[in-house]
């Protein structure tokens, strides 16, 4: 929901007491859309993310069947109010596949959106999964595609210099797995390849949205870029991590299992990364990597991919970033402001957390003179239908939240409280 009458009165009282926003903030806030009412063509959304690789595959366009759209929509109900709509979210990892396959899959998703009258949020990410570009990361295995020793420049380092390049990282999205090394987010070559692919897909989205009939513009809420963008959190690195790949190339049973301990700081008690990006960007060449360094790298990377979308003609209010690294204890981890830039609206993950209690979120938005944002990845601490509805209302009602993306449909499809609560919230009209 947008600002309620009570919230608006609170702001005006704050102004009278000298505690509210400046005139410049109000002016920019209106330009950002405070005065723009939610409507049938510009609604708030609740998206259900369709987990990639489960019932659809970005490498197989034929897996985008009507059932991918129909099952969740029928379960919740094809409900909407004049100002809220239900939709689906799809993640395309553009450095993990051939572009022809990705474009065909994107075409199939957009065709399914039109046919089934379902808004779709397309997520474009090149950081987390980049198996499809060994010409960027394979610097160590001459027996496999893409081998080039100079690829040390495209992966992260554990210290200053390419002799400290990593061959492996680990990720825990439910359980620990091996993944490719953390990309060097400042690498010119990584950025060049990523820009070409990102812009190719973003242009297709722009063309599709422009061709939508005026009364169906609600089908295109925008594009989300990045997927918890950060350094060394979704691709963390253990001390002497390369040795585990070298000694046990196909056997992760010997890998350390402690994972990240976020109480120990921004690197989770493991090896801080970011040396390669700082070198590529020309920002630093000695000393330790700090929290501020990683924030600066992440902010710059999100600015870069947002500018790519801007160059295709996508307006700011249809581009949403997704930053990672925000967690408790808040003072030890990324500020929410890393997601904020002039070519997009910011977004973050919220698991079992209200945005009202999320670290410096409100402070960061206020400092940037912004009210527009999104819950790019979201799951509440809720069981009953009423708890789900209240959690959705709470999030959509914080400042000007454009959408919630529930992760994932496959995890809640058998949860009657979640399904009923989502339906109840969608059927309500935003204030």
C-alpha cells in the first residue's frame, strides 16, 4: 500500500516540528512518483517466483508451458483489485546459457504472459551462475573449454595480485554446494560480456512492453537486475579453498562445512574477497579489504547494470536492483544504500523480517530522497492466512513498495495459509 492518511498526517506533523523531510526531498519525492496513485495499469504486485530448473529450464524454451502459469494462478485464484495484482517471477542467468536459448525462453515467457493474462517479472542476473562462460573464469584447467591463464583477471583474489586468484567458491541457499569462483565485479572483460547479454535481453523486454495494448500495460511491471549482488557472500571462500578442488575435484565430502558466521563480520569469518575488483577499478592496491570496500564494489556494479538497462530506453521506474549483504548485526554488514542509484529503484531480500525493522533501510531511502523500492526476494514469518495477509500489507505499506516477490512458489504451493493469505491481500485495494 502507498502512504495511508495516518502516515501522511504524521509526515505533516513532522514538518511542523522541523523533523520531516526538506523541500528538496518533497520535490524529488513527487518526481519519483509519490503523487502517482496506484491504478489498474500501475498496480502493486505480489509475484510468485517460479524456481529455475524445477518445472522450467532456461535452456529449454519448450518447458514454458501453460501449466507453469496456470497452476499457481488457479491455486491462489485469478484475483486482483483495482490496485493490486498477482504475477509470476522468472530468473534468467544470462552468463549461464547460450543467448539463443535465453531469447527463445524469454519469448515463450512473454507469450505466456499475454496468453494467460499474467504479469511477469523477469530477473536478469549474470553474477551467481556463470557456468556458460568458461572463457571468462577458466584460468586453471587447460583440458576444459575456455582455458586462458589471463582469466585470473575475471575472478576474485584472496590478496593483491592474480597469483591469489581463486578456483572455487561455496554457496548455501539451504545447503552448502560448490560453485564457480566469485566473479571480479570490476573486471572490464566480465562487464563487457555481461553488458552485451544484459542489453540484448533488456531491449527485447523494452520492445515487448512498448507493444502492449494500453489496457494491458500492467503485464509489464519492469525488470529486476542482479540477484543479491554482493562480494563473497553467495560465493564465499574458505582458507586455502583452491586445495579442496585440486585434491578432490569431484568429491565435496572433504570440504569444510562451517559456512558463514555473520556475527563475525562482513566476510562471515572466512576470507574477505574484493582485491581483484578494487584493482580493476583502480581504487586500492594495498591493505586489507574492508566492509566499505565491498559496499563500494557492489554499489558500482549495480550502477553499471542499471546504466545498461537505461541505455535500452527502460525508464527508471521499470528497473529494480537487487542487492545482498544486508543482515544482522546490522552495523557489521552492508548498508541498504548500496542498491540505490539514479537509473533504477532499489530492492533487497526480506526473510522473516519487516522492512520497518530492517537496519538502515529507512535512513538510506530518506538520505537518497527516495520512497520507491521493492521487496526483491521475500518470505514472511507467517503461518496462518491472516498472518500472511498482514505481512504482505505491512511490506506493501512501507513507503512506496512496488512489489513483493515470494521465494518460491514451489515452497508454499502446499501451504494453505500462504495461498489463502496471498489471495486475501491481492483482493484488497491499496490506500
